[in-house]
C-alpha cells in the first residue's frame, strides 16, 4: 500500500515548481513595488531588454508564457509607452515588439535590482551549495532540452 502513494512533497517536479513559485513571488515584490508590473509584464520587459526586437510568439517560446499572457503584457507595456509594435511587412498578423526609450530605461533600472536579488538569494547558501545548486539546475535543463552531458 505504501508504494501506491506518492509523497508529493518529495516528488522532484513538485518541489521544483514550489521552489520556482516561491522565488518568483519574492522577486515579484521588487518589480511590482517599483513599477507596478505583473509577472508576464516583467518577463516581456526582460526578454525584449535582453534580445531586442521580437515577435510575441518568440517571446512566448523564450519565456514559456501562454500567448494570452504575452498578449496582455504587450497591451499593458504599449499603454505605458514602454514598447512599440510594428506590423510585419510580409505578414500583417505578426507584430515586431521593441522597447522604447522609456522601456529601456525601466529595464536598465531593473537589471541591477534583479542581479542584487539573485546574489542575495545565493549568498544564503554556502559556496559549495551555490555551485551544486547551479550545476544541478544546468544538468536538469540540459537533460530536458535533449542534450546529454
């Protein structure tokens, strides 16, 4: 009977999800307080800040966000005048998204805050645990991406 039950709190996917949610929730306090951004808006801003012009489909694929969340975030950032939308000349259904100067400025303010948040989180771990955690994450990402080490 004991083998028929799954201890959810010991199940790796569940633990990873809870951990990701907790870290994301803690970090959201920074961009929510500073700029009133939602999680999808932050991810859109960060993705465009890092990669430059992209389509909503590309943003969704990169950030693992559903297209409706991307669409709402695009609308919100466009209303703030933080991004521009340019219709593709070959396919009018596609828009190319680019941060405006105001969007780039907001991104520029958030980058050091994100780095400081990450550093503070990692500083709570011993050096060996930091290396082990990052190495373990790299290994899992590689396996899930179909690459073997």
